[in-house]
């Protein structure tokens, strides 16, 4: 793993709702009776009486105009009924502190221990029609949840101490003058507000190494406001839970599958529209999850480890080779649309290009020239929002990442996109050829 990444890796038109339109259709029918009396009169006397004929034509034009207006109204109502998301969404957050009873976690204790079974903390971000008058969470509130990802019994005081340490490290790294600004920064996410009605696509997010949902909360907010439900899965390894070696990855893969089977049962989830999303080491986790289950319809990786650059960090080379050998290993089983967003990496000796090995016919690679690994998280955006004096630290890259994510999932989960992903990428490259590239590493 490149040394530059170790700080964050090791320390850190919508789906159809089925609304009734029968009343509108009935109104359309009943407001347009056939004027048989007038029609008979015109047929008999119309050609002999020009005034009567003009009157009929005006009536006919008026009726046609009324029909066109009614047709337009019906189309507008139907389109509105197909959009089960209000124009102004609020983003809700519900935290599930579950246990997977099919897996053991604390194997040093007996089955009566609190964490004998595998804890799976799921942060569920969702679109909501109402914020219930609640106050939104601060970024500090999001960080406070981190320490409970593998021990739900950690006290709030303990969680806040960890949050303060994280905020201080982030502030130092991004030259933010005060960690308190980051902690106090208000998000647009509200805890435990009403769930939506209707059915919504589900995106399962796999966090980076030892990460959690705080690393990409701005992205989740954008996706939820676009009508998606996001189930964020923390990065937790084997007991005591810290991800430190390749073998830990298998637990995150199984957490993803557990989350899919659990969250798809919620009444507002469209179980036929489930996608995968990840950052960093989470990329290797969703790659293996996609090999194990056919329930996923597409996958999007942010600078993920499933593409590897050899001889940049020899220690990480060994870890990556071990990951490749962890079952499942047949990348050809992945046949769903796949997109990889990449930072600019140091020159490498050789590469493992995951998309070369998969069975997908729809594959995209998009590199941000000069981009950093952190551009694919919300950290930089949160910092500059907390302290505008920092300026445009990422040159707008995170905004483009969010736009690409929405385009991708609109096309492959909703099957309804304002602009195809391929066209959107080509347009970005044509407008800013020095900033982006679409060639795989080493080519």
C-alpha cells in the first residue's frame, strides 16, 4: 500500500411508485362526450350555411385544443406519479446494530458473551419526505458513531475522545486551523426521521480499511436526495475487529452479503435493484461479493484496491497477492456493469487490472489526473465547508465523483438516466482533456 494512503487506511425521473391515476383518466373520458346532434346538423346543412360551418370548425378546434390540454395534463400527472421522490428530499439516517448469529466474533468467550456473535453495524441513509423538525447531525456526531462499529457498548465519552483524535489528525493533514470547526460542521443528515413510501433502489457501501460511513457522508446525502437508499458497512476484521491483514477482508465480504439479505427485506427497498459501492480496500470486498451473489446489478469502485500497482509498496504487494488467493477467486463470474474512478498513482512496475479479468461487457475507467486518494471521500469537502478559507482544495473533484455516481446508478439501477455514463465521461474528457483520462494504468 502506498505510504501516502496509510494515514486514512490505517487510521480511519425515480422508480415508479404505483400512485393511482384512474380518477384523472376518468375525468378525461367524461369531459369529452361525442356531440352527435351538432355533427348531424353539419352533415345536413353545413355546406349550405357557411356561418354554421365556421361555428362547427371553431367548436371542433376548441375541442381538439381541450383534448390536447387534457392529454398534456394526464401525461404530467403520470410522470409525477412515476417519481416517488418528493422534489425536496431530506436525508435520514437509521443505525442498525445487528449480530450475525451464523458467525462467531469473540471466540475467547462463551456463547453468553455480548459479542460472541459477529456484530454488523449498518448505517442506513435514506430519502425522507419530512425531517420532523429535528436538528441535523454535525460531522462530530457522525464521527462519534465510528467507535461503536465493533463494540456497541462503548460509552459516548469514549466515542467522543476517538472523534476528537480523528478530527485533529484530519485537520493537521488538510491544514485546517481548528479541529473543532470540523466537529461542529453541520451535515444535512437527520437521525431517525420517517422512512419513505414506495420502493427505492438499494446501494451497499463498503468502507475503506478500518473506515466507516463518516468517510463519505456527503456522497450518501447526495445519493439519498436523488432517491437511493445507502447501507454503509464498516470495515471490521476478525476479532478484536481491526483490519490489519488480507484474511480480515473475508469478514467484510460476508458483512456485505449479510447486509444485502437484511436490508432488502425493508418495505421501502426495491429488492430487484441492488448495487455495490466502495472506497479504497472496500473495492476488493465488493469485487468478491459480486463473485458470490447474482443479486447485485452493478458496482462502482472509488480508487479501489482491486486494481493494483506493483513495486510501489512491496509490503502491500504481498497483502494484495494474498487477497487474490482468498476465495472466491474467479473474477470472470462478475458480469455486471462496472466503473472504476481512479486517482493519479505513482509509476509502477506492473499492474493487476481487475476489469481485464471480469465477464462484464460494460466497463468504465476514469482517472482524475493529479487526483488524490482522499478526493474520493467526503473528507476534503467537509473540511473546506467547515472552513471556507481553505479554498477549493480538490479542484471540484468530489463534486464530479458524486455526479458520476448518480449517473452510473441512474443508468444501471433505475435504467433511466438523463445522460448515459459513456456520454458523460466523453464530455468531461473533451472539455478538460488535461484533467482526465480513460486509459487503464500502463497503457
